[in-house]
C-alpha cells in the first residue's frame, strides 16, 4: 500500500504523524519530501502541455480566441452542461497580440 499526500508544510503536526503511524503500524516506511511545482512550472516542464499552450497562444495571436468575463464563462459552461450548443460568438473575439502579451505576462508572473 502506498499513499501520496499533498499537504502544506504548516499542516504537518503531531496528529499527522500519529495518523501515519496508525495507518502503517509495524512497517518500515520510506518518506520522500519534495515541494510541489506551481501550475506554470508543471505546464512548462511538460513538452506536450507546453506545445498545447504555445498553440493556444498562437491561436489568440491570430484572433481565433474568445474573450469571456467570468460571468459569461459560467453561463456558457452551464449551457454546455445542460446539453445546449450555445453560440460562443456572442461573447466576442479576442484582440490578437495585445491580449497575448498581457496574458503571457500574467501566466509567467
């Protein structure tokens, strides 16, 4: 049996250690501790995911993206979940490279 814990360092306490001891009673353990990558590091370190991100950003540069406000995205998502096929064009298209530069700056910040 193995377990993977994703836990903040501040949450490591005596109760956590006690639960490990209870779960793995009378067994030898190997404990490996490594910090999690943030989402940007995870995407950029995976060649396939980075290629998808690059392709998506290239589409935005070509004006193929759609700009949503959070409320519009929620409404569009809910319509899709209901099985509807809403016209995404009512939300407007992204303004090419200006958006790309701003979004890339935000993602890499």
